[in-house]
């Protein structure tokens, strides 16, 4: 299968899975549910759950066991986007070419929709844990729950550091710390949860963690590059905002050329890891290249 | 022991327990950690964790097993206060006689501090679940985790309904729905988690659920009464705000006299339940009276 087809197949899988959790009934908080659905189904790439599902597949030949975690991960990712976009934080009007949650609904609804998605993620996990009758798998799921909660904590810390240092010059250590937490933590946890649910060996867990750390970094570097040279129409958001806000990014810190070199070198390193899994690693190899070469 | 002494003893217990979870080390997100601590230790009554701990004590003769859940519950309660106070929701400047989180820090920090506390609650639970070696107790803790996540979902829905209908006339059904969720859900879950961790019988679980539902209601009615006739200096927040905002409360809906009658009748009903536990129920009896007669 072509990579684009496979990616689409995975995206459809995640979207179908997410749809099962949408709350569509009549109730006093119907608009809140609509706003959670609006952001959750706004057309994200589903990178985190797809990474989780594929890693689980590599190490156990199936991905069904990790689907509730894939759903929870995507809910948490979308909670973070809604809150990042708020007037009190980034004050963004558009995302994925659509109005941000607080523009489409209002600020109070957006705050609570973010809260609601973060909490819903843990409801999904609590329900899955209780239903699990295989005690060994249940134990793995408890570890996965901890991975998710710890990574979300790191993501929130990274977002805070991003906010605090906006417009101030920061060291490359801080830039790395911020990204490792803000973008890296959830991507890393996605890969690790896939491996943990698959009961992968310690060695495989370490290798896949390294791969995820690298693509977390390349994802961010590419984001920073696209923020400068991307096409607004394709991106679905304004270009040049980082510089206007005085944001410290890989491009403002190292320049466009060096940032591109870093992106290419790191992608090569990620691919070397995937090669050790032969044809099973093909999707992850293509995913690394996709992150490197994407235009949105 | 006098009730006030016992309450103080419980409050000290919860405060000591919470202190164990404060993050005080040097790190780039230090100010975020400070802001989470600021709200968490701002002097709340600790009603929810105290209820949990006492119920656990009634049904199992000890409360140690439920302490991580007591901590998580108080974190979630404080997350909800921080977000409720935000400019985008209630826009309150003071709580417990101190500046609200976004006034003391700033809006971005307050949003992320709320997110951080909600997520930290689940980190505490994930860690506790993994460490639990008693499989029966671990199972009870998984149920408790579900209770907490479901109740938090209801709390967020209730807060949304409160926000959406502010300044609009609403039916008594809606008023009840809003409060059952916004204030009632976490109180009810606190009692139920205490009972679940204590492995209480179905009958006891139902009785204690009923008790908690009632005090959730009396707590809200008393809050509404204090919002009109309370002493600002004792309350630590302005009086009369509900009416200014056109909020629908038990007082604006039923009048002060009828609200007081409802409070007294419901308190009697709660006390009847506690009487069935003889001296073991004494604290819950006094707690119901305390909620009825408090001046802050």
C-alpha cells in the first residue's frame, strides 16, 4: 500500500473510533458537547494516535487493545489546542483553516470544552481499565495510563514555558526543554503506550522511544519552518506570527538553513531505527519522511 | 472530641497530605507550580476529601487507603475554582479572601494551573493504582477512578449550564440539574469513593450516596443564602454578585424564607441517615449541621 493510502486508512480508523465517543443526545450542556466535537473532529492529522496504533501493530500484530488510549490521546491533544488558542494564551482565530473554538463558540465554552476533553480522556481510560478481564493486559494498561498522565503534565509545563518566555531571548537549552515537553511528550508517550500495550521488550521500548523523541523534534522544526515559508492557504493559519510575537523558534534561533539541515539529519537518524524492523518498520520510515516534507 | 476540633484535625490531615505533592524544585515551569500551590493551599474548607476520609473510616475503620483519592479530589475541586474565576467565565478577583489565581499571576498561568491540577489528580491516581499490590483493593480503586472521572465530567457540564444560563430565567428543573452537577457531583463522588475503597455493602453505598446528595444540595442553598445575607469580611468575597449578574439561585427562585425552610428540612433528612450509624455517624451528622449553619 502507498504511504498516503495507509495514512488515510489509519486516519479513517481513528476518526471512526472517535465518533463512537461523541455525545449527541439532547441535554442542557448540548452546546458544550457540540463544541468538544467541533474541535475534536476539525480535521487534525491524528499523528499521535496513528503512531500509537502502528507501534502496537509492529510489536503485537494487532492494535485493538490500544484503541481507547488512542482516543484518549487525541482528546488530550485537542484539549491542549483549544486552550492554547484562547485569548489569554495565543489568541488565535484560526486552526486547520477553521475558526478556533472560542471564536466559533465563546471563551467560557472553549475553556470548559478543553477541560471536558482532558477529563473525557481519563473517563475513556477508566472505563477501559474496569472492563479489562485479562489481568496482564490490565497491568500494562495501568502503566499506559501513567505514561499518558505524566506526558500530559509535561505538555502543560512546556506550554507554560512557551507562554512565559514569549518575546524574551531564551537559551537553546530552554528552547529544547520547551519543545521536548510541549510537543515531544505526547508524541513520545504515544509510541511508548503502543509498545507497552503490545508488551514489547525493554530494548524495543527504548528504540521506539528514541524514534519518537526524534520525530517530536523534527515535527517542531518543520512547524517552525512552515511558520516562516509555508503557504497560508495550505496551512490554514497565518504565516509569520511567530516572528511578530517575538517567539523563539528553531528558525529564529538557528536560521532557516541550519534548521533545515537539522531536520534532514534527524530524519535520517529516525529512519535508521525503523530499518531495524525491516518491512514492519516501513510505515514509521515513511512517517518520518512525511513529517520532514509536509507542507501543512 | 468537639466537632470543630475533629474538623480541624481532618483539615490538618488533608493539608499535610496535599503538601506531600507540592512541587518545589527549581525548573523552568517553577512559576506554574507556584500558582498551582497558591490555589491549592489558599485555605479551602477541604469538605470533599474530609467527607471521603470520614466515610472510608466509617465502613472500614481506617482511611489511609483513600488518601490519594482525597488528594486528587481536592486538586480537581481547586482546578474548577481557578477556571470558574477566569475573566472568560465569572471574572472574580477574590476567593477565600485572597486574589484569584489569574489576578495573582496572570490569565495564561491560571488557565494552565487549572489544567495542571486536573491532570495532576490523575497522575496521583495512576501512581497509586500501579503501586497497589492488593488485587481486590486495586479493583476497588479502579472503580473509584471511574467515579472521580465521571463526577468531574458532570461538574464541568454543570459549570457550563451555569455559564450558559446566566442572566436568563431558568426552570427549577434546570436549576436543580445545574447544581446536582456543578456542586453535587464531586461531593457525591467523594462519599461514594470513600465507601468504595472501604468495600462497603451496596446498601451502605446507597445510603451514603443519598446523604451526599442531600448535603450537596444544602451546601448550595446555604451558599445562595450567604451570597445575599452573608458578611463580606467573613465570606472573603463580595455579597450580592449573584443578583447583579442576574444569576438564578435558590434565593432568587424561591425567596429567602423558602430557601431557608428547604435547607432546614433537607438537613433533617441527612441527619436521619447518619443516625442509622449511631456514634460512627456523629461526624457526618455534625457536618450536615455545620453546612446548614456556617457563616462562610
